[in-house]
C-alpha cells in the first residue's frame, strides 16, 4: 500500500495556514479534481485524497492530533488514518506489557459507525435548495433476532472459557519477572458469548445489510464541499447501542454561464463596439430572472457592473450576495467594404492610425528602440 502523503502537502498549504487558507485551497482542488469535471483516470482518487485532508485539517481537534502524531493516531488504533472504528489497539498493547485492566466489556452496547454519502447536485439546486430522496446502504439490527444473533426462542450463552470477559490470560515467567499476556478468547472470538443456534436471517451477526431511503432537505445557499450531518442515520449499533451518524458531502456541478465565489455570482457578457462606444441598455440573465443593465457610453472592455442582491442566498445570515457582470467588447471579424470605409473615416476623424499606416508605425517603433 502506498504511503499516505502529508495532508498539508495534499492541499498545498503550510502548517501555519489558517482556516480560510485551508478552505480556499480545498475548494480550488475539489473543483479541479471533481470526477464530474475532471475525466482523468486518477481524478477520483485525488478528489478523495483532497477531501480526506480537508476533513482532518478543518477540524481543530483532529488537526491537533495529526500535527502531533501524523497519520498514526494512538487514539484510533495502530492502523493509522482518521476513519473511526475499533479504538482498542493501544489498550491491547498496554495490557500485553503491564497486565493492566481497563478492558471494555465485550457485551456492552456499542455505537454504530458513521457513514459518508457523496451527493452531486446541479449549480442552481445548491443556490435555491432542494428536497429529495436518497438511498443509503447500511447495516441495521436484525428484525428476526432483534440483534442477538441467536435463533428465535434461544439466546446466546456465556462462554465457558473466558466466563464472558472475552479474554484469555497467559502467564509467562521471564527474566524480568512474571508477565500476564491477555488476548482475545479463542473459544468465543473475544465476544464473551457463544451462539449455539444462529439466526437464519443474519447468520449470527445480529445485523443485516439494508437499503435505507431517506428524505433530505438541501438548504438554499449550500456550497461545494459542504457537509450535512444526519444524526442516528449511520450504521446500526450493536447490543442495543445507538446508531452512528450520516454525513452527506455536497458536490456542486459547474455552470456554463455563472461562476460562484462565496455568496457572489460572476459572469461575462459580450458587447459590440457600437454598444460600448455609444452606450446601450442590455438584458442580463441572473439566477432567477432577466434584468436590464444600462451601459454608459465609452465603456471599456473588462469593466465590471454590480447587480446588488442578485447573488446566492446567505446560508447563515440574511439576504443575498451580489452578481458581478464583466463586459467584453467583441471586435468584428468579418466586415464588408462599406463598413471598413466607415471605420477608416472614424479613425481619420479620431486621429488614429489604420492598417494603411502600419509601416510608418513600425518605423517609429524601430526608431524608439534605436534611441532616435
């Protein structure tokens, strides 16, 4: 397995980067590698790598642990990463050397794992919000045995070897003294219980895979990379434990005309030379309607106009952002002779040089380089 890259390196930020710098770097890379936009064979893997790095560095607690331990966090077992799961690895090593207690009860209720669901939506669905149904594959408590794993009418029995502790003790005499090594019970597999007659539905696991249909509401103004938490909609718990949570990661498709930066919208519209020179009133598409925009005479290409309140609804606030319209003056590429003659007359009246005078222009430029 390839060694994981440093999360700061993945996002291209320094270890002193603040929250805004980390978020800005993530949004840029997420757009770059999003599988709906980037069709390269490794785009999806890079997108997941960027998302994983952001999940850690955007959380102050996880970031602090990562800064201290790197990819191998002793609070999350010896496997590395920050994916959740069984946190007993470090405790096992402590017990092996010191024979200490502190082992958790193998039959105690256990919380279910969290789930992550990547949801891709359209640009305007993110702007205005949407209600929809999604289907989540997850494990749930078996309805036949109610999570016990035993055939209906029977129940699990306490293991006769470990007496329900789930552990076996092996005493060893070493040059350093008497040491007690604890390991999972070989008879019950560390569960503390023996199921003689297994449930035919779940095969003794106490859980089954199901397709869970959920109705969700995407709030207006949600942005690419946003995370929605649905409490209790993750994997089912064991032995009566609570379910985990579901985290929905929002991926927003790009738009052909609009671009988004925060709560503001940006777009470009073309102007003819005559419109820019003489002024005009043009129709501009916004997210919800078409509006009139007055173009003053003499407008230059690259000029921005602001349409106040025509941006994205603020997710955590009141009102909306603005729409910024950049005008681009288009130079005509095909002119008839009459149009050319009119432009020559215009240039002459303005004191401008035309293509008929190009040689003299280059002569003047050469003289400037020679220092004449």
